[in-house]
């Protein structure tokens, strides 16, 4: 924190720098600010952020689990009017609790090898979802909390998705063939394909 204060001071900037739970109430001296640029992603905009903004103040953040950059201006009625920007961005998730981040590595590892309760042939190519920001953002809004893994060896591609509820899916394809999709442990939002 002190290093941040010193760097900002060297740049001629003198904002108040505080360590707080950004999803909870903000300090009393953070009321009525002109701008909030959150460098953490949130699932929903905390009420305290809107309370702290002056009318016509601007908020910039990303939505957790997506690459969606949101800007909003505070309205006179205390709400905000904004939009999702075309540019994409990604910030770390706002975190709290002793179990952050949730450990899904064991489920990711298991999903690479096990047979699924459902096995189908998928209609779509195997993609690196985490690097396809529009698809990743859509899934992040539809089914928050999914973690992804992607591997390519030669022309064989494997994509794995897991969720904290225990559900998982794996799609594997070689070249231009349709992928074999294994699913288990629940329902991830994968498009149905014809039986494999």
C-alpha cells in the first residue's frame, strides 16, 4: 500500500488510498467521488459503489466470469445508466473468505480421463473457450463459476469445463472431425448433439 502511495505521489497524483473490502461499505471519506475504476471483477455492482459516486460520476468495472467491460454514469435518482463496452477487459475476481479461490483442480484433472454419464457427438468445433472472450463471457453470464482447460497436441484438441457443483464436460476432436463430448456430474450448458 505504501509503495502505491509513493508511486502515485511521484506521478503528481494524491488520491486517498485505502485497503477495504470493495464489495462492502466504503470508508466515510470515500463518499461523493467523481470516478470509481474497479480493478477487480464483481458479479453484481455493489450498492456502496453507487452510494459513493456523485451524480454524473462514472463507474468502470468488469463483470466476474466474463471479459465484459461496463461503464455507467450515476443518475440523479441514485441509479446508474451505462453500457457494455465493445473493448474487452479482464480483472481478477473480487474475493473473500478463507477458501478463495475455490479448488476445482481435482475435478479438472478427473474430467480429462473419465467416461461421461452422457457421451455424444458435438455439432461444433472444439475451442479454447477461455481465449474466445465473447463465448467465455456468454458462458460466464449463463452459468457463473465454470473453469476451463484446453490442450492441443498436433491436430487433436481437448476442451474441458468444470463447475463447483460437480458438473463437467470434455470435448475432444482430431482435425476437422466432429468432437466426442463426455458429460457428467450435473448439467453444464452444452448444446445437444446427436448420439455418439
